C-alpha cells in the first residue's frame, strides 16, 4: 500500500510548506541576530579594554628607568580581587613589571599562557579572544623615550568573557522565546489568510454543487480576477451543455414529426391499387427519404455549438484533403480543382463541422460543375470568407434563397434529397456564420459564400 506524502488539499499544502519553511527562515534570522549581537558585545569589550589600556598609560611614571604605577587606579576593576579585569605590564622578554591588585590572586599559569604570543609592533593595539582561557586580551607595546635611553614595555588588559557569555545566554533565551511566538503567530496569520484567500474556491465548489442539484442555472457569484476567467468558461460550457440537451429534445421532436409523412405515405399505399413494381418503388423512395431525414437530424444533434477550448484548425489542408477524395469520386469528369485558400485561414471549432461544411458545398460544386471547381478564402475584420465556385449552369434568378431550404432542389435529374445545404446552414448558424448563394462572375456557375466569424 502506497501512501501519498503530498496532501491533495491546497490549504494543507500551504500549511505544511509554512510549517517546514518558516522555522528555517526564523532559524536563519535568529543566527544572524545572535551573530550581530555577539559582535556588538565583542566590540564593546574591545572598546573598554582600549580605554583601560590608556588609563594605565596615563598613570605610568618612570622611576630609575623603570615604569611605576600608583597603588590606587581610577578603574575599580583593577583594585578588586577576582573582578574579571586584570592589568599587566611586561618587558619584551616577558618578565612582569607590574600587575594590578585584581591579578594578585590570578593563577600565574593563566597569566603566562594569556600573555604569551607574538609581540606586537610598538604603537599598534592588538586585540584577540582567548577562548580556551576564557579572556579577551588587549595588548599595547610602548617605547618610552627618556634621557637614560628608550624603554620598551607592553601594557596588557585581560577581561573575563563571563559577562559576554551571560548576556549572550540571556539574549538567546529572549530571542528564541520571541521568535517562537512569532512563528506561532505567523502560522495563525497564514491560516487566516489562506482561509480568506481560498474562500472563492470554496464558494465556486458550492455554486457548482447547487448547479448539479438543479438549484442554480449558472455561476453568478463575484469571484477574483484570477478565477473569473475560469468561471466565465464554466458558465459558457454549462450553457453549451444545456443547449445541447435542448437540441437533443428538439431533434427528437423534429425527427418524429418528419417521419410522420413518409410513414403516412407507406401506410396509405396499402389502400391504393398499385402493382408490385410501383409499390416496391414507393417503399424504396420513402425508405431513402426516411434515411436522409434521420441522417439530417443526427447531424443537427451532434454539431458543435461551442468554440471554447478548441484548437484552431487550418482550413487549406482540409480543403485539399476533401478535394482529393472528390476528384476520385468524379474522376470521369476530369475536374480541375483549385485550392486558393490562404495558409493562415483558420476555423476555430469542431473539425467534423468543418468537414461537413466544406464537404457539402464542394460535393455540390463537383456534382453540378463541368470541369472547374475553385475554393478561395478572404480574411476580413469579422472572420474568414470562403467561396466555393464551379463552372456549371449556375443558379437561376430567385432560386438563391430557395435552394438553402431543407429538401429544396432545383435539379431533380441527380440523386439526393436537398438536405446537405440545410445542414450547412444549421452548422453555420451555430457558429454565428451565414451562407449566401449566387453565380460566379468568373467561372459562370454557382458560387457559395460562407462567412465564418471569429471566435
């Protein structure tokens, strides 16, 4: 059994991400603050040690070519045993010339280990932290000029790190306490923000549930801009689905109504005195008629009503493919097929609709044309205009509107029920387009102008 570590809930994902990442951010901030506070404490220790070095130097007097300091110094720390502040004066060989009263009881090995090291250049302060001994050390070498000659010695100040460590511990305790509170507060604020931010999605789910139960017809709530595009498309899809159901109902009603006439003809044929051949011919005609009606109604019921979320289809390759098939069907006529559709012309809709549109019109052109069939496209501001022309007998005056009606045909010498153009008009109307018929001024035959609007 596999367990999914990633929760499906967006709220749970965000909370888990905050629970994991916030401590890392807070820890990084805590480390930076601790380091900054520690550096400030060390800088303070360095400044105080430097002042104490200058204090010792100001009290030095030269007696018998030796530096001498008074027993009482202005700095209380030097006068109090084990105060954590210790003063020394040594010569270049490391011999102690003077130590403060506070250093009288400091172990010699500690002082020796602390004072050992590189002898700094005269006039340069040297500050370092002796972590193992637990002291901060400030050393300042001096060259004292006198009539008896130059005297070299070094003033050193040791400061215990106990105060720094205590302040750091107190700071860490307060800092982590406050940051823990900030972490909990941040989680709570994050939770409130997520509840508020994800509320439109919960509202969207509730609205969809009400639509599913039939309590609402669409998404009518006010949604954020990031969600509004989704709700608009959902409303359009819901509308299309409702229209599709309505179209199914209408199609069934139309189918039942359309089949009444051929069924009545067949039923009435039994009362007529027809021979077997005439009766058989009547049955075949009505059966063919019923088949055409069923095909037409099915085409109406399944044609696409929506162009949302549909990838645009290049028209020219579809024209070329249909033209290749029709040239084989009407091979005996040796038709010259001209595809003058622009490569940029596109149809945003169902490909089967485009095949039905072009197939019906191009088949009529091949059927009634003599030798030439041409398909041309023009791109306009409102969409794409397709023109299908042939060099046949053309359309008589007054017939351009009649032939677009279902079941109307001007040429009864060829087979068919006149349904193809009606299907074409129905499909175009679902896309907001239009179909017009007239005569081609160049080829002399019929010309069908099919306007496909933009999405």
